[in-house]
């Protein structure tokens, strides 16, 4: 699993917005578009119904970009006064060679992850230095994993474990989670501002937690640089298919204001 599953999760299921620009208070809509990249350390497990043992994954952020086939992600926030909308779409495809923990044999693994997030936000605290928003929305997930291996006949299988000697199968799942949360923003002057977001998810998955801390630095009236850190836990297991992961690491993006 190592890099493939882990990087396939690299940006999955985001739901945060970039820190706001320093001078966005006006009577119209402020819209910010943020393409971003998240390079994260990941550990987790994948399981298929036909396999009696899960495959474990672990990769640090230096590994995750090595096996990227295709990936893209973008977030959008639109705000007018005390109300706003957050949206995000992503698609990422990965492939790699993994290892079966039970026997230590090579396993081919590929993942495809597509996601979308849509939420509304309402500002409950609004001062020059501090803001707090409540967030409520839905997150759609579509995940598939392909596992391929062949165990030579000379290698004995562990007793009592019904593991097929050869396997090539793709399994996946689609689901929707409700995502409530809070977002706090702070302004430090000189075009520097920060946002901390915390969300939980439930519904299709067993449970999800999502926390991020971002710092925005205004480059101009219409662009800003966003850097930060994010920690995301995904726990999904239904009908023999398991997709559990903990993803955490640095991210960087560029916000464009319209």
C-alpha cells in the first residue's frame, strides 16, 4: 500500500476555506478560489471482501508524490456579510507496489478518489481582530482500490487463513457524510491572517474528523499565499470493504479573489 493508498488519500475530502483577504468587508459577494496541494504523512488500511487480511499503508510526505498518476483539487468560498458558501472538488489517481504484511510479498495497488464538499457558513462573532463561523454541509466520497498479487506455489500459506494464492480485483464505495463544524479567523495586520477549522463527519462513513490551521499572506488585493497544516481521520467499513486512514501534513495554495 505504502505510497499508492496514502497518496490517493493525499487530499481527499477537504472542506476548508483559505484565510480571508484583509479587506473583504463590503456590501457585495466576495469570492475566493484556491487551488492547493497537500503533501501528507499517511497510515491506514484497505480490505476487500475476498481477502481475509487487510493491507496496511504507511508513507511520509516525502514519498507521496512519487506515484501520482493524476490529481487536482480546488476550493471556493463565497461570502456576503455574515453568510457564506464553501465548495470543493477533487480527483486523484495513484498506483504503486505495496507489501502484504502477512507474508511480506509484493502487492500491486492502485486507488482512485473523487470527492466534493458543499456547505453553508454563518458568522456568529465578527470583530476587526476575530471572527467565528458555524459550518454545516455535506461531503461526497467516491473511493475505489485495486489489489493485484500472485503467491508462488513454493511459498506456504499461513495455516487457518483462507487467502487466495492469486487475486486481481477492484472494489470501492460511494457515500455522503454530514459535516458540521466551526471556523475561527484572526487578523494580525499587514496583510497577515489565520484560520483554524474543526469539523466532524458521520453518515455513510463510521466517523470522520477534520482539523486544519492556515495562515494567509496577502500578495496583492486579489491574491494571497496560503500555508498551513491539516489532520484528517477517515473511518469507513461496509460489506467487507474497508478504507481507513489518518492523513496529516503541510499544505500550500494560492488564493485568487474575484
